[in-house]
């Protein structure tokens, strides 16, 4: 089985590396020549276009930053749709719009190929170790066919349901992560203003009912001062906007989400669209003339769990 991977950004690149590390026959494509050169130096096969990759691969994986970019790769000149053939499988691993996944999936089926979605959750550090979580939407028989591929990229694989269902869940989880990140900024501000020991505060939150995955990970690089979470402001805005769109499609008036989205928009305006998303807390640091620095925390997250064969949960 030859695997084609399109989109070698932070998470996508780590997922592709996991496939290569697990000795899959891999071919990759990306517009970033530096990234491509790095993969080429490792002995990975390179495609000059999405179309060339699609012709050569049995399974085509896309992991791209926005729905618009994915659309361009899918239906643009010399793209996936123009070159995909019967019984090939397209796996969409991007965080994207549910309706767009369904629309593109329909076009894939019309070509006799098979669509499935598999967005990931857990951060770039877990993508690097092969321990990330993967949500899957699509036909069960296709899920079972590509499960050996997914278990070499992620540790816990969850089949959600029909095509589009995994995209909804992924957007929900990213929304919850963004809410807690914004809340952590306020929590750290109160702790700092009360002169609490921030190392003990970190440990206290970690063992309490206030703990979360976001605290255990992002608080570390916030306290270090690097803020390096390998996820940027523009991506949070995209994901939060997708969540708000889901609510509007259902005629549900959200209360918390619009405020949190405004907070991140303000942070993006202050620090730039490509600033690390965890810098949202810096709004409060700057406003109150404080910082959350504490010794002993890493400048970048590394997954300390050993790489293990993934499984369905």
C-alpha cells in the first residue's frame, strides 16, 4: 500500500514522519521547499504536484490549514479530483468544515474512490511521538481497511460515525481547549497578583478538579515564556469560527463562544496571526504589568510517553 501525504506543516509533517518511521511506502507533497528538502534528505519519495501524488498513491492523505486550501488541492488544476481513480482512498486529516468534507466526499465518490476523515487531537508533541488521538468519520469497512495506517500515526483511534461526524467532534474539542486557554490567562493573573508560588500553583491545578489537558501542556510553555505550543492564533480563529458556524446552522445562540472568539481576535490583532495561540494570556500580562515566568518549565513540549502501537477505542 503506497501512502501519499499532502501538507507537511507542524502536525502533518510529524504524522508523515510516523508513517515513514513505520516503514510505509510514502510519497509526499508540499509547497514549502525547505520542508520537502528535509523529507527528501531522509529518503522519502517526493511528488511535484497533488495530481502526481494522487496517481502514484493508493491512499491520499491531506492535512492542510484551512478549508479553502484543501478545496484548492482537491479541485484545483492537477489536483486530487482530476487524478484520483476507482477504489483509491482519500483521508482528510485537516480540521475543517463538516459540510465541506461531505461535499468533497461526494465528489470523490463520483470518481469511484472512497472518502474518509481522520482529524487528530492532542498537540504537535504527540503527533511527533505517534501518540496523538484520531477521530474517524466514514464507512466502517473503510475505517477497518485503513486502521493499520492510522495506528502508526496515533495511539487512540475512535470511529465516530458517518462522514462529517469526526469534523464536528474535532471542532468541539478545539473549542473547549480554546475556552480553557483563555480561562487559564485569568487564573494565572489572579495567582500572580496574590504572589502565589507559580510552580506550586501549576502542581495544585494539575491535581485538582480544575485540571485539563490544556493546563498540563500549555501552562508549561506559558510559565517558561516561550509560549511555543506549535499552534497559531489564526488557526484558533478558524476553529472557533467553525464552532460558531455549527451553532448558527442549528439556530443555537451561544453565550461563551462568541466572547472567547473576540478575545482571540484581540490577541491576534496585538501579537499577529502567526503568534503562538498560548500568547492569548499575554494580553493580561501586558495589561497588568506582570509575567508568569517560573523556572523549571520547558520551552517546547516533548511527549515523554514511549511510542506504542495504536488501537481502536
